C-alpha cells in the first residue's frame, strides 16, 4: 500500500494564514489519503529555502519510500529554485489541490509565480521612482502652495489627510474581512473537533497564528472573525 509523509506549513510573514491553516491542511490531506505514516510541521516563510522540517520530511521519504504530500502547492514554495531542488531530491510528491500535476507542471507554475513576484516588485519600484522624480521637479511649486514635497502622507493637505484617513479605515476593514475569510476554514475545522470559542483561540495561538491585527486570539476575536466571514 502506498504511504505518505505529510508536510504542513503556516507562514508568519503575513501575521496569519495565507490560504490554508494548519488544521485545514490536516483535513485536506486526510480527505485525500488516510495512509499517512509521518507528519512534519513548520512555521516558516514560504520564500525561504532553508526549512529544516521539510528537509527532515524529504529524508524520511527517502528512508521509507513514501510520498511527500502537501495540502496546497504554495505549501512548498513560490520559488523556482526551491522546486528544482525538491525534484533533484528524487522524492515523489503530491499536492492535494492539484494531484494530477507532474514535476514539470510544478516547475512551470513556480517559474510563473516567481516571475509575477519580480514583475510586481519592479513595477512598485518604478512607480516610486517616477513619483519621487515628479516631486523633485515640482518642489518649488508645491512649497509655494503650502504642500510638502516628500513621499508619504506628510505631502497631503489637511483635507487630503482627512480623506486619506477615511480611505485607510476602509482599507483596514477590507483587509480584516479578507483575513476572516482565509481563517474561516481553519476555525470551522477546529470547531468540528468540538472545541469551544476559547478552545479554538487556544489552538490558533499554539499554531503561532496571529489575528488580523497581529495579536493573540481570544474567544471574542474568534467570534468576530466568524461574524466577518
């Protein structure tokens, strides 16, 4: 019978869950195949390549002849070099959300993801450089109009600052709603185990998952996240 070694990861860089929480990953893997002989868990950034728990999981796969299984493709990485090194380890692996993917498919997907990340970074830097050049060019006019000319909120007039604050509040609410939707599957998975709101909060804290504000979970925070979702 085919055996699997599970690898689960949550990222701390976004102060929470970026797709699937730890409990939800376990549910996805269990639904795919129950014959898991070992599990390795890591709280790590997806951009890093030096993940000790994943290295242990790969070595375990080699020793046992088992297949590495993850809940989602982004549990592995969005870095083409990392996917390449994974394939060079000659360990079979499967992603529950894309079980038909071949190593070549995963390599192409990771390459596209890496290209997209670099393109976004390049566009952001170009936009900032363009804005900075415009401010320098129009420095005297801005000063004459009583406006500051450096990048950032200090450039705004008092009316602009009020509008900016309102927009900021709206942005924070939108981000909180989006976070609640991401964390909802994990909360539901924990509730399915019969846990109370306080129990769910405790499990999320054990996973090193933070709230949308980067704080520890409480029963009230769990209730609010469920209401938002």
